[in-house]
């Protein structure tokens, strides 16, 4: 049975860290950094018979802005629509309605995010980035 939950008590920190530390966007990330990010974000887990097989977090003020981050489904569970279920639960969550802007960064999942209304920024010349290290 597949379930998507926003219960922070169900998030398996070790599983999330194991995946993120080998992902292209955060290779080698420290477990403590993952723990802190989870503690200060709205997190969602995907569970198959109780075992965590996916994850995403939303950094948000729950009023006007959200940044979708660290979205994944384990390789062994891909191709079953779990990422779509996860994104549907996130974008439909009652505390995330009425936001003015959502952002995310992806290297290879553009088609998935387009299904939920994401696209290129309307004014890319207004977006800036700072990468202090």
C-alpha cells in the first residue's frame, strides 16, 4: 500500500540522508545538515507498506512563497507514479494553498513538474542567486 504523509515523526532521517548524500544536487551532504533542513521545512514522505521510499520538503512561510526541494523516489520504486502522487499531495496540501510563488531547481525532471504547473520563471532577469560556499 502506497501512502504519502506529512507527519514529521515518520520521516526516516537515515534513509533521507543516504539518498541525498549520493544525489547530484547534494553529494556528500552531512547528516546534521539534512537533519536541520528537515527540522525547518514542511516534509513529505512516500511509504510503501510502511517503508519510506520517497521524500520531498517545502521551505515556506505558508502564506506567499514556497521552494520545493530534495524531491526523490527510490530507484527501485520509480515508474509507478509515486512522484506524481507525492507532488499532488504537496500542491494540494491545505497549508500551501493561495501561495503567490513556488520555485524549484531540477536538472532532469522538467516534464514531471510541468504536470503541476511549473515552468520557466516569468521574469528570469529578476531572479538572483548567491552561493557563498
